[in-house]
């Protein structure tokens, strides 16, 4: 069994919406062979809570507008560290980058086939690592600029 055409359409639209809001590391898995509750998982991440919420809002708005799809459940919205949108055919996970690394959902679904995504979504891969390196470099530069490492 493979993901339905409707599921692929939902994933593609959601992935593009996430990419348009600068989500990191967007990936989708066809989980229809191992799960009976949904056809596909879409994973995306962002470096801060505000951006997680923005990505989730854009996905929800775009799927409603373009495909007349509304989630049957939305969880994690209050903290905006890991928001789950359940559309029955697909489940969208938008995580803060720290949660994405900690929970490593990709490990769970690595044996499932990846679904093809729009070019913008594919281009988002590796952005979280790039962002982390940039933050480390900025922190190191700030520490080096302070004599004795103390705040003044």
C-alpha cells in the first residue's frame, strides 16, 4: 500500500507552505505500510517558538484555502515547541530545532520511503545545522570580545 494521491497532494502543499515560512529540514515519509492511522508524516523545524507557530499557521491556512482541508486535531500549540496537525490522511509535525534533535523522529521512520517534495522544501535540508553553527560562532565571537569572559 502507498500513500494516496490526496495524501501526496496534502504533503506537497504543506511542505511548500513550510518552506515559504523558512522551515528547516523539511522531510516527508510514506508510513502507509507500517501505520493504519495515516498515510504520511511531514516533519519540519524552526529555531524558535514564534517561527514554529508561524509555520503551523501557514500550513493550516494554505491547506484550508487550496485543498479545503482542516485538521481534525491540533496539539502542542500553547508551548509551540512541537505542534502536531492531524489531517487524518497526513500528520504534520513542526518542532523547535531542539525537540527535533532530541526526539529524532527520522530514526523511527527511516525505513519508510521518503515522499517527493517541492524544490524549496528540499533546499531547506541542512538549514538547522547551518543555523546552529552560526549561533555557536556568534557566541564564541561574543565571548572572545569580552575581556575575562565577564559581562560588564
